[in-house]
C-alpha cells in the first residue's frame, strides 16, 4: 500500500484495550510508546493483537508544543 501521508512510523503492537466502541492500540516505535484510538470494529478487522507489526500514519492539522511553567 502506498499513501501520500509522510508521517508514517513503523512499530509493533504492545497492547490492545477494547472499550464499547473504541480500542486503544499501544505501539512500540523505537522504544517510544504511542497510543492510537480507533474503532473496535477497525481493530478487529485489522486483526490487531500483541506483536502485530503495524505502520502508524499520522495526519494532523495542528501540532501543539507545551513547556512546564
């Protein structure tokens, strides 16, 4: 699959937590833990489970920066 999105991070699923409608998918990307919230239906359709190799595709209109004040 090829995508126009340039923000792509390869990683491995380390946890999938399903709620009623949303699944939180934790992914290890080079030692960093990132969490994606997707529908439970999508998580099941993709067969996401511990150890699944995935690519996170990030599309955001805003990026915020914060500091300790």
